[in-house]
């Protein structure tokens, strides 16, 4: 089956393949446009597998919120150039909207779209953090996007007013906590840090009778960097736990690019 230069251009446009690749595919399939497209897709998917171990520290985060709850989706890419495109941005927002309305499992319907995107932009595209917090009576959720999608936060609380809840979400983006409460930090992680801090304290020549107290203080400081309720709001002295008073933070989700 014969084909023209216009056919090559159309195939390039439809698949994102290079001119020579598109021409070779048409030659191999005797000018069958659909078969050539499938051939390029198969070859592209094979190449995509070789990109799966490439660093994809860029990307975009989107949140969605309505009366039913809130959702967050992080889609990774290799370059910020790809993440800034309208197609990429619209895709991530559509994914967040879908998680909000149908749950995280519904993201599987985007598998083919993501595979096609990998072929088109030739990058390692991968889903990162995905979260869904359904609305519960008596609880509030703040959904916050920072830097146009470079970071995203969901915070759920009760007994906390809207303004303070939003401030807490801002603090999460600012201070980047890993855990909600001290009790959430794995004991082995704390003990490992305590042992390291003890060795540091010893090497500083501190008196032995003061080691325990010094290490306790340093462990508390280490925890305060990682535990949301023990962080000072925006780096100030007053802790989050003190700011919320009798209120309760039930959960938070934090995702960032990089």
C-alpha cells in the first residue's frame, strides 16, 4: 500500500513519533496507517520501560474539594517543562476530580492516557501520592495548593475554625512534617536517632551525668521538626497543639515536587 509525505506527517502528529520512525513504520506495515500507529505505540512502550528508572522529581500536584470531601493527586514527570503544559495540568486536575468523586481506585481508568503521555513526551511519567478524605459530619477539611502545584496539602480536623485550619495547612507546606503525633513515629526510628545523638553528645565532651538530659532535649527537637502537632507555627514558639486548644487534627496529607 503506497503512502505519501502527508501520511507520514499525520502519523507523526497522531503518535508523537519522529519523522524517520513514522516513515519506517509505514514501510513495515505497507502504508497501513492504523497498523503503523500500533507498531509505533508498541515500540514506544518498550522504550518507556527503559525510562522507568529515570529520575522523575518534577511533576504537578492538584487538589479537588466539594461537600463530599477532598482529594489530592501527584503526577510525576522528569522535567518541569512537561509538567507546565496545559495537557499535563488538565490531566492531573481531572485525576484529582475523579478521586474525589469515585475514590482512588478509579485512577486505573487513566492508565492508557498516562501510557500515551509517556510516548508523546518521552518521559518517565508516574503517579505519586494519591489521597482521598471523605467528608465526615462535624469535621472540616482544608485543601491547599502551593506554588501553582509544587506542593499540596489536605488537613482534616474538628473543633478548629476555618481560618486556623487553613493556617495549619500553610504550616504543613512550610514546615513539611512527616507525622501527625509523636506516637506515630516508629520506635526504631526514634531509638536510632537517640543512639546517634548520644554519640554526638559524648564526642562533645559533655559530662556523663548530663548525657541523658541533653539527648532527651535533642530528641525532642528532632521530633519537633517532623511531628505536626509539635511544630512551632511557621517556625514560631507556639506549637500547633497549643494553637488548636481542645480541637483535634485527625489527619493530614502532604506532597511536594522534588
